[in-house]
C-alpha cells in the first residue's frame, strides 16, 4: 500500500508561507498541518499541541538523541522540529500531511520521506521581501536584517526543491498552491526556471544599491 503524499512547504521569512498554509488547511479538511516542536515560549493566543508542542530545550534534545525527530533546526536561538510520530499520526487519519519547515530542516528530511513533494515559495524581489518584513512592525531593523540574510542563504539552496511558487500577491499564490496540492496541477514555472529565479534574487542581493546602503547604515551604528 502506498503511503499518502507528504507536502513540504518552505520559504524565506516574510514570503507568506504561514498565511497561505493556514488558509489551505482551513478550507480543505483533507489536509492537516504537522504540529512542530519548539523551545520558544508560548504566546498568549497559542495552544500547546495545536500551534506547537512547547517543550524545554532539554526535552527537545532528548527527542533528538532518541532518533524521534524527522528534522530540526535552530532559528534565532530557538529550536524547531518535526517528529516522525506526527507524520504517522496524520497519515493514520487518512489525511495529507503538510509540513511547514525551513531549508535547514528540509535538507535533513528530504532523504527520509519517500512520498514527499517539496514546494519553495519565493518573493517577487528582495526589495519587496524587505518591505514585507518592515510592514510587520514587530521587530527591530537589526532583527529584520538578520532575517533578510537568512533568506539569502535559504534562496541559495533553492535547488533542493522540486516545485517553485512566486508569491506576487496572496490570492494568486494561494490559487496556485491549492491547485498543486489539491488538484495535482503543474506549477506555473518549471524547476529550471525556479532555480534560475533564485539566482536572479541572489544577484539582487549582491548588486542592489539600497541594500548596500542599508548594510552600511547598520554597520555604522
């Protein structure tokens, strides 16, 4: 018997993956989001076991040592990860498992899931990505810069993914994501074009005058 497909969705911070994924699971009962483990503190509006499995760092590292984690990563001094048991639980319900993990996590998990399909969501430009991070209004400029530099590293690993989706606006991106996962439609761009687009974004990182000016501003602080 063939195991159900596991869909993996990754994207640089600020690209809209969480908004897109939440809409997908809210509108399609046949999909369930894998609940990740994390060592960060629970926020007031969050529920343990629904938003995340909130655990101590010691507990998280015990799970790693016991070989129970499909993937894990440390992001801005916080551990996040997906357990094998969580995937088994969702598949046992006869549902499609949706994993929202970063590039570091996918690098670990890609050889461990035979039925996985990976999707990498990209911003229309580096400048647009920076503007989206700014619009959040919840982080300092230094933190936003760290996220942008992390995005650069993630985009440089884009070739790890099979499918690419450019989020120029949320509604169009959602329609395409839904088509890929629910209806089995082909993405609007091929893998070769997706990898080439990653290279285009990396070139913008290296040549954009506004970005060089921002880097100097932060360095002079």
